[in-house]
């Protein structure tokens, strides 16, 4: 019976020895955070419809949101009343556009904060909003904060998600992927074209 | 032989014993010894030894030892009785301390009806220990460990949804509660509120909770209490016995199956084994009126044990594997603090889904392996030596909802390896003094497995712990006194990257003395009083030292402080137990002061990200004072009707700032009526029916600065449970059926972290079947 006892002890020592060899931590490896992005660029291009299709052929203005800065650049943008603009949104990671990662079935942009009747928006993609057309119906005396919200995991069948400016968008479920604002000022057509102040 | 045969006499009539023992001078002798089974030569536990004519009765301990002290010179007779053994008597003329070992012969008739149990470490302590009764264990089967522990007054749960629960003892949890799983300190990623203990409740046959600060015996982190979980002891008889459990529940549309087999090896006497396994599957849990999408669970656990016994030594090898996959309620996934506020305002999920068994992201996958090797030796001088080695590996993967196919890549991937070595020497000396000397060593390695594409919340680290302790204990017939002292050393070496990709590394060293003083006073047969003062400590956890990142579950940025000091706690725990023929009462009262208490404090600042703004929380140290009461009462209303009551309250304050602390359980009380049938048949007994009402008050003591939403309102739940037992030859079949939340009340519990998003569990019908053979 002493033999058995010895086996037990031997086994214990053996196991301890094997596992004690790996008793030091590994060097940490930096991770590149894939869920975060370094910047978002909004590109407004003037244009007009040819039938169903929108031709973005005119002037281009951009608004950039950069990670780490709480202000957009420029912080203020003028668009012209009576004009139509195609808005393209790019989500940048290491200088590359990752917008394709945002699966169309579970993502959608909402644009809130415009006074009634000032803006119209049409999704040009499958109601996602990475590409769409803004119509500036009229000028306003002052600018307003246009809030841009990208939702993921929402239920796109819900009524709350059907409209581009649905203020109750949260009722369609999902959560924020992007939630920022910039000041938009629709001005009369003959107004000086200003970018940023 | 130590037995002085020349003094042996047989007295037929106890009444005619000489009364020479009544001398006052020199009542300082002792009789002690060990009882063994003459057949197997194994120690005999729980045998009754009566000392006549004093009518003193003791039971042999788990190693067969017994002892009578403070005896006067005189003639005595020892009567030894144990079920299945011949009654044995020894008479002795006592003029000095005597050691009397007795070998008991098996009785003729009941040879195999004897339940012979092996080695089970009983707790020799003046600490206030609460043990779950076999009924409580049976009635809570199928629940997670914390739900089982909740049966003990003063123990509540900290939940993350319906599938993740951690035990809370007197307002303390996580790294402030130590869990001993089969004698080994459970080491998982305890720092996280959403990290439940990786223990299969089906293996637990003995569950005990120490509510005091028992850091001397168990080491750091026992600052708030200790949970001790032990499997059944290995059998001695070679026959194979076992148990099968089936638990079904309507809510979640699933259940649990568990089976256990144990026996000996006929060809190898002294050897015994046990194998056990549990399988659990649940789908989405339903609150009172909607399903909590993605709240399912998959769990597979198994364990095996092999033991070898001689009359003076025991060896045991144990291995267990715990594996679970948990869905985390979808509605809790938030992208920003705006999301969180919108959901709190709505009070329930915006979108609900039909029932499903599918588990998808966010989810957790956890594997926990434990290997334990133990040797126990009963030494010639009555002392015991225990040597134990434990190896644990905890793998935790947490998956979040991610883009571009990365949902299948864990966003948290941790491997924690812990090795423990414990040596304890326990010596009962002739003068009634018991000395326990011990040493604990531990080595821990934590690694983040690269490739998560997410900056880890906690760094890689090595941690080395060493502790030595001494406990002295005097046991007299009406009182017991205990004094303990411990020294701990901890070395910590961490390295990692912060959220902003900055490398950090650092070492910390912690030293600490802990102490305890305790006493038990058996005032009379009706009243026991206990008091225990424990000085305990806890080094800051890795998350408290090094967190620097976004905690997705709470939509907050949490920042640690690597200069934190250890928490120091003094807990004064008192208990009174009154036992009258129709009435039992147990009252626990405690006061607990913690210096350098670590908690999360809002800074009022926001961290700007493209997702939106997140509030920044800093870990902070303050001083805290806790006090509270736990009350259990039982009154026999009629011959077969019992009323019982259980209540607890905790008060906690930050004494530095005069504010309330977060996550402190609200006052609660539970009232039950239990009817037990007097009817018993040869094949049927233990018929009972129980009606229970649980009431939890609204937590009014909270600090709005450390929380996003005020506590939910008070709630009351009604539960019913009934059961019976069938006998079939040597086999038992237990049947139980019950309904929890009978009225399908929609409620929220303050201690559930998902109260921001959804309600708690609605009505749940359970059916439990237990077959023992």
C-alpha cells in the first residue's frame, strides 16, 4: 500500500512541476480596436435628378469628425435653398473607408434637428443612409444642429425606423454606432458660399 | 496497548456506581481516544460515547476521535454506541489522563445498512457558520449557485440578467467574498460583476457560509465572508450507489439533468471513486409579459474523484470541468449613454422577440477546470496533517455584437491559471487546547489571448501569494474561545496596453497581518451565544488597479488607480440561537468597518467618442461602515404546521463623504407556512406543501451620483412548493413541484444590473425528480 501512496505523491509532484514551468505571464500584445473608427467624413455634392437617378456633379463640401476631438471640422456648414445634395458618409479606419462593414439589414442613419419643412432626405441605398439625397427646401435665418445618428441592431420593420427624421428611432431597438451633430445653415442661393467659420 | 485492562470492569447497574468522582480537588483528568471499525480498521464517525455516571455524551469526530475533559479521579464507564455496531462498554479507574482506543465489532443484523462516511473536514471554529439543510439543497436544485446560497439569511444575489448571479454576503460580493470549492479557493475573473462563480451546484452536498471576516484561516478576500462548497464524501462500502436528478422549468422551457455514481473497488480495498455530470439547457427567460431575448444557457459539467483510505491516512484526487455558454439579454447592449437613458425612461425593451433557444452575441463562454490532490494523515498524537495541491484553469471568452463578421471573435479572451498549495497541521492537546498551524501558497498567471481586436480591460499579470497562520482554540464544555493570527505577502506584476495604446507595466507588493478573536458560549441547552471579531484584508483587484477602458455593459469609462492601498476590514459578528420546544430563533448582528474601501465614483466628466459621450467613473478609496441584522425564526403552529420567517437588513455608508454606497441590498423578509403530512406509509413519506411570500423593500439609501437610475419600487412575490418521497426497496424517489412568482408579478430587483433595461423573471413552474439508489 505504501507503493500506492508513493504513486500519488509522485503524480502530485510531477503535475506540479509540469505546470510550474508556465508560471509567468506573456508579454502583452497591443490590439487594434476594430470597433472604433478614427474619423467620419460627410461629403455633400450638389446635383440633380435625371429621372430616378441622381447626378452628383456640382460643388463638394465636407464635414469631418475626428476621433479624440469633440468638434466637427468645419463646425458650421452652409447649403443653398432650392438645391439638392448627395450625402456620402465614409467611416474611416486607418485611412480606409470601412462603410461596407455596416451591414444594410441592421444599420440605419437618422438625421434629426431640422426645423419642419426645411430639409427632405431620400435614402439612395437600401434605407441605410451611407448614400442619400438632401433637398434644401428653404433658407433659415439661423443655423441649426443637425444630429447624425447611426443605429445598429435595429428592427427595420418597426414604424419608428421608417422615416429618415424619426425622433422616436430608439423604439426600433438597436444601439448607437455614431451620434454627433454639426451646425447646418440653409441659405438663399445668392448667398456667399462659405465653408466653416 | 494503551488500554489498561487491569481497570476494566463491567457494571450492570449504573445506579450503584461509586460516587468518588465528586471530589473537587484534582478534577483535571481527561479520557480521549479513537474509535475504529474492527473490520475495516477505519475511523468511526458520529458514534455516541456516554460517560457514566456523569451522563456526559459526546460524538466521535470525523476522524473517530472523542474526548472527555475536566474529570475528577474516580471510576467511570464508557458506553459506545453506533448504528450497525455492537454496543461496547469500558470501565476505567481514572487516576491520570487516559487514552482509550476502541475497536467496534459489527452487529449481526444491520451490517450493510450502515452509512459509513469517509473524511469530511468539519469546521472547527467559533466563526458563525450557516449550513444549508438537505431540504434546502433539494428545494433549490436547478438554480444557479447564488440562488441556492440565498436560502441563508443575509445572503443575497447580484445579478446580471437572469443567467448570471453572484452571491452577496452582508452587502459584499466579488473579490470580497471567498469561495472554497472542494477545499480549493475558487479563482475565476471575480472582479467582474457579470462574472458568476464557475461551480456546478449539483456537486455541492455540503454548503456552508461563514458571514464573519475569516481571513485568518482562509486568507485575503475573506473580508466579507466565505462560501464553502463540498462534494459528498467518498463511500467506504464497495457497492455502487448513485443519484439521478431531473429538473424541468416552464420559464426558459428547459431544465437540468444531473447524475452521480459512487462506489468502491472490490479488488482493491480502501479505494473508492465517484463520477458526476450535469447538463443544463434553457432558452429565453420570460419576464411577466415579454421574453428577454437571448437569455438562454447551455451548461455541461462533470467531475471524477478517486480516494484511498487507510486507518490513519486518506488520499484523494479530484478533477472537475465546468463549461457554460450564456446569452446576455440583447436589450442590454447599448452604444452610448443616450441609449441607456432612453431605455431607462422606457423601463422595458423597445423591441421584444418571440421565444428562442438561440444563444448569440452578446454572450459568454466559460470553461473552468480544477485538479485537486489531497493527502490527510491522522498522527499518533491525535494531530492531523493535511496537504493539498490545487490547479485551476479558467478560460473566459466574451463575445459582443460586432461588424464585418467579427462577432465570432471574442472581444475579451482571458486565461487564468492558479496553483495553490495548502498545508495545515491541527493538533488537539491534552489540556483542551487545539492548535491549528497552516501555510498557503499560490501562484497565478493571467493572460489576455491576443487577437480580440479590442484593447483588454485588464492587463496580463503574475501574482504570488504566501500566507502563514496560527489558530489557538480552547474547547470547554460550556464555552469555546479562539484566537488566530495570520501574515500574508502578495506580489503582483502586471503589463498591458491602455485604451489609448499606451504601454504600462508595474509591480506592487502587499503585506498584511490579519487576526481574529472568537468565542462561543453554550449558556444552556436552549441558548447559544457566539461572538467573533475578525480583522481581514483584501489587496485591490486587478480591475481596480489597472482598468482603463470602456465598460460596455454599463456604458461607462472606468479608470483604476495603481497606487491603491489594501482594504482593511474589522468585522464584529454576533449570533444568538434560541431553541425552545416549539420555537427556534436565530439572530445575527454585525458591524463592519472597512478602511480604504474601493468603489466606483462618478467624476461628472464625459469621454467623447464618435459613438457619443460616456460618463467617466474613477475607482476611489474611502472608509465605509456596514452594519446589519439577519433573523430566522420558526414556530410550530400545530402538530404538522410550521411558520417560518427570514429577514435581513444591511446599512452601508461612506463615512468619509457621509454618502450611501451603491449596490447594497434592500431590506427583505420572507414568510412561509409549511404543512407536513403526518401520514407515512411503507412506500411513501415526507409529504409537504409550502406557501411562501417574499417581500423586498425599495432601496431608499442610495447616492444618485453613482447610479444612472433610481432604485426600482418594492415588490412582493408568492411561491408555492410541494413534494413527497417514495421508497422502493433500497431506493428513494423524491418528487417536487412548485411555482415561483405564482401571480406573475412584473418587478425589478435593485441588485439586478439589468433593471435599467428590463423586468425580472415572471412565473416559473418547476418539477423536480430525484432518484437515489
